[in-house]
């Protein structure tokens, strides 16, 4: 069997993609858009493929109108007031539906932020030469923009300077780990930057130093492990509780 005829691997729907489709379903009165030729479905398909150029280039079926139509049905049937059998949309779909029911205005704004991150005509920034999480390698526009902003070299440098001025050291704002104290000169200024208010909340915007938190690699990855992302303070509380349990 040739590579072109081989079945393409299944690509799970991301939180951002589901939010965009759910926003359309909500605008349709929580009814599925069951026509692949509907202009809303066609436009969403084009948008989602633009947001994941690597997957779109690999398969013409990736997020095609039929797939968007099926996802809209998953979303509509996941509503608690839907009268009929539910399709298997998965936990993330159910979580997004619950969020739109509980916070419709915020989720509508969130969908607009995701759309803006994809359609922003500004070229995607290049990523600094650092290790990257595999989840950011797929070319998804939203995540790539977020990661590039977090790893902007100038913003990181100025935030470190601010920490040294205010605290006299550079340490993780969640767990308190200080690389220089642990490793000497080799660990000086070894820290990562995290946006306290991600693009998913603010939409594309310029970065101020107050938006940035300094985190060790472990804490940074724990925050981004799955959605909804924790705040720095929430992660710090988890770290503190874990330390208390260990000592107890």
C-alpha cells in the first residue's frame, strides 16, 4: 500500500478547535450544523486547517467540512438539555460545552481570541533555540504564538533583571527553586518565562513585564500539562500542599 493511500493517523481535536466549533453551535441555538456545505462549516474548516498547517498539508481530510459537521453534532448532543442519544465527543468536548453554559460571554471572547491568533496577518515569530515540548511542534498557530511569546529572549532578560533588582536572586515563583543557589555559576539566570494571562484570555497583545512569571522547567510544564491551565498561585499551592504531606 502506498503512503498516499495509507490511512492517515487520527489527530485529536484540541481545546481551541472545539471552542471555535462550539461557538458556532451556540450561535446556532445549540443546534448542530448538519450540512457540510453550510458556509459556516466551510469557513470553520478553512480556519482550522489554517491553524494547523502541518496536519493540513499532510491530509486533505484534516478538519474538512464533514469533520467539522460531525464535531458540531458531538457538541450539540453533549448539551444536558439535548433530547436524544449522545455521540462520543470525549471529555474535552463535554468540558467546553459546560464552560459555554456556565460562562457564555467569556467563552465567546475566548473563541474570538483563538480566531484572532490564527488570522493575525503578522508572520509567526521564530522560536528561540531551546528545547521545545512535542505538543508545540505540530504547527498549531495559537500554541506556537503562545510559546514564542513566552520564550522571547528580550522579555525574559528584562524580567530576570527585574527579579534580581527586587529580590536579589532569580527563583521559581511557584516552588521557590533557585538554580544558582543549587548549581553555582552554571545555574545563574537559568529560568523560564510564563505568561500569567495567556493568549487564550487576552487575545494577541504586547507583553508587559508584569505579565511574566519566572518558573523552573518542572513547574512550567505542570502549568501547561493540560487545560484549564493553572495559575502560578494555584500551582504554588499544590507544591506547598505536597511539601506538607511529605513532611507529615
